[in-house]
């Protein structure tokens, strides 16, 4: 089976400006996730960050990406709109997208979902239990029935997302809230997974079970078969059953729109 080509995108701001975050992720969240994915195998991994030219997401990089992961928090508004449009187009073409934690508020996720993606939140370092509610789903493969995180940021309902195709994980927090924290969708030919655990103030991405979820999600989100939304003209002469063109047409013989 060919390796899945993964690009880990991280704005890489708090790790360089906040000493508490830097102690947990001295080389950045993207580097921690890269090490974790490589341990699980069957991947080729590159990283990209906000400060790079074109945010590291050039046309060439995206063409060579099967699955893109997205982590952002402090600098959502600094991401260029044309880059967001470029990434969105690749998702529709079939590139997988995994949005992590506060990436729910990114321009990209809101564009892909078409909704507010707003939620309730509290940063208190409280306990989170991530319950597997769809144990047969490939993203839950090998994951315990519950992932317990001693310290986490609370994300709570209501969550302004469209109805998911699958809800794989639901989180409970020490303060009593619950949250649909592991959901999937299909957009065009692309598979999308949102996974909420991962606040940068806590070592959540060092948790082996969290790493396993993300590794599973990469394999699940990889392109499946041919793109379904590619425009294709089918001329009269290539129809499976004989037909005769009747009436005027605004397209030429090659299917090009004329004026």
C-alpha cells in the first residue's frame, strides 16, 4: 500500500511566544505530531507554518498532499484568503482534511462547513473524558473505550456545525459539559475529520491514544478512488445509446461555452 503523503500545518505562534507552551512543545505542535505519525508508519510527512511563503501551502505542496492537518489558534485572521480558497479547492478534489482543536474557528474550517463553527469554552485545566461512541469506525481502531485527559480546555455544546456524517467521539468535562468532539463529513471528493482535544497549554498531543486517533484519521481521510466532482463533457457521439442533438446550443463541439 502506498504511503499517505501528509502535510501538518501549524500556525506556530504560541510555541514561540508563550514559555508555558514552549516547554510542552519546544519544536512546535507540528513537530510533535510529525514524530507521532512517523512512529505509526505508512506515511510521508512534511510540515508547513504560517510564517513561510504562502504559509507553506503552495500549489505544488498541495498537489503532493493526500491529507492536510490544520492547527491554529492565535492567528486565524492572518491566514490569506487566497490560500484558504486554494486549500478548499483541493479538499473538494479529494484531499483529506483533519482539523484539530481550536482550528474549529479557522477560516478554512468555517468555509468547508459553511456554518459559524462557534462553541462554548472554558480554560480551567479540567478533566476531559473522550468517549468512543462509534467503536466500529476506522478512526477509533485500537482506541480504548475512553481516553482520559487529566487537564484540558472545555469545549461545549451548542457547536455550530452541520450535522456530521459520523460522530466518533463525544467528550465529557469535569464541569459537566459534553461536546461532539470527533466528527466526520464529506465535502466534494474529500473526507473531513474534526478532533477537539489538543489545547496547547497541556501535553495532549503527547498522549499515545490521542496520537493513535490522529494516525487513524490520516489513513481514513486519504483520497478514496477517483474524484467525483470533475466536470466532464459527454458529446452526442459518445452517448451509450444513440441520440440526435435537437435545438440550439451555447457550447461548441468541444463542450466549450461560447458567447
